[in-house]
């Protein structure tokens, strides 16, 4: 049986939790999971509530219209989702394939509840990987002189396939502001360093030269400003003077796979709320 999920944010006020849970209870719903958070600096209330639709008095198609009345009372920003409706995903990748392999294996193992509609790349290396996993592959080479035209092709493909989530699994191109605007908070990137340190190119070389003792990876939503989007997940691993640059890269790639897959899974489970340039993640 399907569940319904509400993601809510609004100015913190008395009675919000009681009102939302009463909405579910009074309509015969059984709450599966409920989490809330208050950002004291902005006085903002956040909530994720999931309930079973088995025996729920309001039909699935009318839940949004019914909830609107309550949402208006508290001036809520909210989104309604239903389990059992797989999110359509596109993966963008260039020549580093470790994150792509990891996502495809996790999907095959049932860890990522989505439909991987296609893999888009500006290089041919991922084509055989896509074939092995039975996923549509589209090669769209991108250069400075054709970037605008090629991005238009990419965006048209995403719309045609009904893609909701775009995953940049080490895609070595900067998306245009127009691209990002079309998919707000729907593009997840993995950055091979612990942002905001060592941004840009060759972070492992930068880290090696600095003699750091910890390296990391950061997954974030994409905004027009490079590597400045709301952070979803980060992790680190210790290194020592014994580690060469190749060791740093190997350890870093392991982190990238873990951090990216966590961010994607939480998105698919509807556990991420964005506000300003931050996120609330109900793990």
C-alpha cells in the first residue's frame, strides 16, 4: 500500500505539529514517521510526516486540495509525495566512472528507489557501462563553442524522459544558469573535496601540497554559483604523511561514492528540505 509524505516549512508558530498530525488522524491515517526541526535563527519550522494511505478517508488525488486549507492557515510552503511512484533520474558523467558504477550497483540492489531513465555523457567511456546495466546512453560532446546548443539538447532529453532528478556523477562541465534554473534543487553534484576548502580544480594536489591530515567529499544541490549550492552531505577520512597523491585519490573516490549515494537516497526518500542556501535532512 502506498504512503503519503508531506514536507513542510513555515514560520514557527504554536499548534503546527498538532494541526498536521490531527489532519492525518481525523482522516483515518496511520502515521509511519514524523520528524520536525526548528531553525532558531530564522524562526523557521520544518516537518516531514509520512502516513499510510490504507484506510485514509481522502482519496490520493484529493489530498493536496484538502490540505491546502490547513497550509494556508499557517502560510506553509509544502510538497506532497507518494511512495510507489519511482522518481525518474538522469545521470551525467564524464571520464571518471566510479560514482556511476556505484549508483548503478546500488540501484540494481534495490537501495535507490528510482527509475534511471538515461545516462548522458560528453565522453564515450560510459557507453559500455550503460549497456551492461541496460540503461539508455546518450553521447553529447560539449565544447566551449557548442555548449549552448548541446545543453539545449540535454534539457530537451530530460523533459522528454520526464526526468525529475539530475545526478552529476563526476560530470566535468559547468551547467549554465539557464539549465540550473530549469531544475531548481533537482541537480545533485558530488565535489571531490570538503567544501568550502580546496574548491575548483585538482583538490587532491592542493591537499597534498598543504599536508592536510583529513580529506573529504561534499554532495550539494547545484546553483549558478560554482560549488556554492546547499550542502546535503559530507564525510571525511584521515590521511597521513605516508599517503601519496594516488592514495588520496583512492580514499577520496571511496568517499565520493558514499557521500553521493547518501544524498541521492535521501532525495528519493523525500527527506531533504532546502531553505536559503542550507538544507534540513531528516535522516
